[in-house]
């Protein structure tokens, strides 16, 4: 699929809390091409952003011709995106990367941490018909978590205190889990890969992606006997093939 470069106007914006914001962009053709796990390279088309790099942001949803993104403010680029108003321009390239494999008639476990939530929230919607889904999400505090079946926070300010991986081993048995999907920080993915093996496990890898189209190789990770680019070969990989010990 050839990614498109466009400049679109913001059609929806919503402030979730201090750090998280949702922006929506209406583009029927691109929305129809989106799959859970894919991402776009985004940059606010406003003053002061011309010399800034694009930011890779996962698709949070694609419905009724609108693509939505849940953005966490971590630097000047994401701050500029969070401050956009309705009608402001956004420069974007995408959709990029591969999507999660789809399944049916299965007991599915989704596990996300921090900004790993958006692609799994989109995946939950896509898998909701024909599967039994359990969604776990973890974050640092109450401002870092979102709606799901079980919430975990490191400071105990919301849900259960502890890491999101804390109860996974027992849950796999209780819910008779067939397959696991995950997205979050590398330490979380690495721990989860050890816990859930040998169940099928698809991970969405996080890496700094400067170009987003496979040219700079700055996001390569060890997979099998090679280094693969998270942006162009992923971001979805079979967890059993990732060389976790080298990360």
C-alpha cells in the first residue's frame, strides 16, 4: 500500500486530561485503508513546526470517514498537535506499517501500557464481533489509564496497584486465553513474552521513527536472524521471533 501525503484540517478535538488529547481528521479514502496497528506520521501545520520532525502516532479509530488519534504530550511536536483547534492544518503521511492479524471464535487477551493503549482500543473494536475479549491496561497514575476491563497503576491511584503484567499468568488459565496482543514499553513486552509463551502473541513494537517509511533504518530491532525496521516491516511482530535479550 502506497502511503499518502496530505494536509488536512482538524475536524474534532477533545482534551482527555492534562497530557492526553484526541484529534480527528476527516478523510474517507484514508480512513477506509486503516487497520488496527497502523500509524501515521503527523506534524502540526502551524507556526514554529516547519523545522520539526513528523511524529509517529498510532491510529486510535477509523469510523464514519474520520481517523482519530490519541496523543500524549511528551515534547514540542506532540504539544503543538495537542493545541490545534478545529480547522487548523495537520500534515500527515500514511497509513503506515502493517496491521494486527485478525482472528475469530477465540478467547483474546489485550495488554497495553501507557501510550500503547490506542492501537489496542482500535483492535478491541475490530475483534469485538466473534471473539471473547479481555483488555488489561496499565500506566503510571490515574491520568495515564483509559477504559478497559482491568486497570493497573504504579502508584495505586486508579484500579489495582502494580504492573499490568501482574495477573496475566493466572488470567490465561481462568479465561482460557487462546491468543495475546500487546503494545507498550519494551520491558513490558519482554516480560509479557516470557509469561504468555507458547501462546500465539503479536506485539506492536515502539521505537523512535525519524522517517517512518523505512529509509533511515533508525528504528531497526532484532527479529529472527536479521534487523527489521519497525516502521516498514512492523510495527506488528510475532513475539516468538523477537530477540528480546538483545533489546
